C-alpha cells in the first residue's frame, strides 16, 4: 500500500509499505479516504518535532471499515468512520474523572504511533467515531479540527446569545466561526491580519471583521462597544500579540478561550495584566477536543452540524489530492504555516 512517510530533515516521500493486520480483538482495519495536514504536523515534518523518524503522520482522517477484530460488535465493514486520535489509558484518576486530555499515560495516533497517511491503518475501536449516512469522507477528516473549538465552547458553557469574537482566521478559526453562527451566537466577529482571510470569514458566518494590522486594540474595542457584554473571545492565532489583543479588547467579565499554542514567550506588562482583574475576565485554557463520555459531546455536535449542512469546507481547502500531489504540497511549505488546508485523498474518483 502507499504511505506518505516523513523522514528526518523534512523529506516527505511516497513509499510502499506492507498492509497492516488486525492484531487484537478490538482492532479495526480502516481503508483511509481522506487525511488532513494539521498545523501541529509542521514542526513534526520540518523542525525535528516528531517522536521518531521515519514516521507516517495523520491524525485527522476518515475512512471505511474493511475488517473488525472479534471483539468489535458495534462497527462493521462498510461503515464510514473518523479517527479519534487520543489514546488515554482509561484507567488513571484523570481518566476516571473523564479528563481524557489530562491523562499522563496517553498515546496519540499520528504522533506517538503511525497515523492515517496510508491507504490502510489498524485502529482500536475506541479511536473511531462512526459517521452517519450522508457524511462525506472530506467532512469525516474535519471532525478532529472542528471539535477543537467546539471543546472550548463546551468549556465556556456554549455560545448561545453571546457575541463571539474569533481572533485568527486559519482553519480552526474559520471552523469556529461557522460553529458559533450555527450554535446561536448573537453575533460573530473575526479578527486577522490577512485581508483575504477576513473576506473569507465574512462568507463563513462573521458579520464583523477587523484587520488587527491596521487597527489598534483601542480602535477594535471602540467598534465592539455595543457588543461588549456577554463576549466569548476565541484566540486561535497562537501568538503573544493576539493573546494580548484578546485581553485588551475584552468587555466586562468576558470569557477568553485560549486555543492557539504559543511558540514564543508572552510577557504582559502590569497594566495589561491588571485588565484581567479589572474586567474580571474568565480565561479558559482549552486543550484538544474530549469531554465527558468518550470521546465527548463535541463529536456529536460536529455530526449534527455537518448533517445539517451548516459547515462549508471547500473554502478551507487549498489542496486535496493523491499521495504525490499531497507530498509535493507539504514539501512546498518548507516549514511555513499552511495557507488553507492540505488534504491527502485516497478516494480516487469516488464522489465526496
Ligand atoms: Zn490536529
Ligand atoms: Zn489515563
């Protein structure tokens, strides 16, 4: 079978690999249809950030069940599934409290073990989410990134009747906007420094857009004045500047959901820190996409939104193609962030 393999030094090669086999009773053999490149994969590919090399990445993928282990009773050949990549131990105090992402003994498909950038992969039953009839393989590959902001919304107690402000109009931000609009936000605002991304935000549910390269935090706050109560701000850009911006533009008692990972240190001066106290801000750290009953309500919500046709994905995808097309597109990034999702597609000419 074909597999897209990452070697040390940023080499991304299409290679032939032996077909995987079912090894335990709860294993499921999946024929992969569609697999997205995640921002977190960039350091794994280009900056020696993988746990081992060579590695087959891919933790945002969909596929069709082709064979099940003897202990699997609730999935059958032909079912469309989405990968749930976290592998908590299900057995520690954190797991007993259903704090899956806090498990200390976890594994992760596509980082601590080989992932879905192969024609076939075996996955334990717990790491598959069955998709309802009518879901497309492309949608299936977006469950993982989509549930990231849905998790923050769960932590925030939902976004109904809130003015939701999304900082960063990358894949996570553009999905968050559509989710917020579909889940009853009073208004959706997008903030980014890229005019094209802001334009796109307007077509995907953002009523207001502000360019933070052209506007100061004070300018943006003035614009937000009438929407300053009941704010939920989602920081998805992951830079020190945008975290600071979130604190500065927040209204009284606003919730700030921090989603983006920082790669540089954040330092706040005393005055900016004081804003957290004065405005009584509620800072919500958000990690991965799991809650309550495994894998979590986020995954059911994603199902509902996709089934209802509320999420436009085509505008988010820059490249979708077979292994060599995908490998070329990834190589061309040369360590830089994606501008639009890069998708590996094994579904040949099947409709999706
Ligand atoms: Zn990811
Ligand atoms: Zn655990």
